[in-house]
C-alpha cells in the first residue's frame, strides 16, 4: 500500500471530523446565540435546505398541500419559520411531500436534528454493511459529502440508505429491495437508471416491487394530500426546467455535465446535447454491467456513478451518493490489493464534495464530471477482470 496506509486511513478522518466540529460549531452557534432565531452567522437558516421540508410539511398538514408548488406562498411559509427571507422552491413530487409530512409536528430545530439523526443512522448502517471495517466507519462519517449534507439539512443520507440498502438486499430479499428502491423515486432523477439495472440483470421481482411501491406512494399521496397536489406538481415542471436552464440556480454548486457546460459558457442547447449523450452512454453502461452479471461491488459502483453522470440536476450534497462506490470499491481493493493510480483517484473522489463548488465558483470550471469519469474508468478497469458467469441468474 502507498500513501493510503492503515494509519493514515485511521487518523485523517478524525482530523476532518475535528475541523468540521470547530468550523461548523463556530459558524452555527454564533447565529443561534444571537437571538435572531435558528440562523447561522450569515443570517441563513440552520440546515438551510431543510427549511423547505419543514415549511412544506406545515402547509400540507394545514390543508395547503398544492400551495407548496406556488413559490410565493411557500416563500412566505418559510419566512415565518426563521424570520428571514431565504427562498427555496419545492420541486419534489408529492410522494416526497408525503414522506416528510410529519416533520413540522416538531419545532424546527428538533425536527432538523431528528431528520439528520435518523437518515445519518441509515447511511452509516448501509456503509458499515458494505465495508465492515472500523476505518470505513470513520471514513464514511468524515466524508465531505456527508458534511455537505449535514450543513444543508438535505436528503443525501436517505438516498444512500435507500439505494445502498436496496442493492444489498437484492439477492436474498428481492421484494424488500424493490420496496427500498421504490422509495428512492422521491428523487426521480436519482432513481431513473435503477429499473435499467434491474431489467438488464433480470431481477424481475425486485423491479415489480419497485414499481408497485411507487404506485402505492403515488396513490397514497393523492388520497391523503388530494389530487390537486399532483396537478400542481405537473404545472410546476416547466418552472423547474426554466430555473435549471436560465442560470437562476447556483451552477457552481451543481456537479453535473449540464451545469458544467453552462458554467463554462456553453448554451442550453449544447448543454442538453452533451448531457443527453452522457445519459444515453450511462444507460448502455449500466445495462452492460448488470446483464453481464459483474460482481455486486462493480455493478453497484457503476450504477451509482452512472446516476450522478446521467442526471442534469444535482447539487454538491447529492455527492453523498459517492460514499457507495467508494465503500464498495474500497472493500474490493482491501481484498485484491491496489492497482496503479487507484489511491490517487479514490482520494480525489473522496475530497470532491469539499472542493468542487469552490473551484467552480472561482474558475468557472466544474471538475466534478471529470473526477466522476475518472473514477468510473477505474471501476471499469476492474470490471474487465471479471468474466461473466456461465449461467447468469434470473
């Protein structure tokens, strides 16, 4: 082993965690003790993005579920929570609104801590199952993607728990696996390649369970929240697409090929073409890996990386999903040993969520797609060493 020896893999994550606590504590506590409500030193809400979850939950519980897709009404609801204007539009499908419905039953900060605590537990449990080694726990906890998710109050931990848990259960408990993967549809752009993988791998029971779970969630959301919420969601889609293409979003925070093209000065049409080509390539790649029955660490890593490369819409906290291929490939490497350049690529990928947005903001160059492609190439090199089984399972 080179520079990523056992001692460094044990010590470095603890250093990162200490820095997170020092910097994060200074940033957050200064605002909380200022008497201005649940805000940080800059006056932003603590847990920033969680504000839209809590406000949307409150509106839905008071009978205003369709109004969460009305930006002005949602912004007004968000402002009531913290007293500051920090507009966050809601673009999630009603199925996610159903999942977060209980959040406003608790006060804002208590709800935020509960949300992050529960989803973090799922995230760590899945990664511990993938890589059952003490160092893996600290690497997962200190992973910059996890830090980004924590400070934003986002749902990256939930995405990791659902995708990773579903893939881990796929062989022995396909129906339960399909249930977890169906819940992942709360973020459709992260779930869209999963049916490709299941169909190519002939995991029909899991695929059926995934579609059934989505159907039940959709029906339950219409029954509980009202059918008007789905009409409001569909009417909101053009607005969401317009925000994506006109630069209204923070492009430097988006680690996608689409955003990287716009940030570099390319037009929306060119960005759509590049992103579309990448998405098509990822569909083919995922289908190949799963049809050829590559070992789970390989095909799962390919699927997770393909999801991030195929979607035009993702933010720095969505890079939490990188914990899955890092854990799976890390455990594979522990068994078979390092190959040239693997240490460098994995170290850079691990650091990516911490540096990608800052580099993009000051250089107008989003390196995330290049790093993801480099990591994908590393996984494919390992995939080539595994011939398909004589009789692929169904």
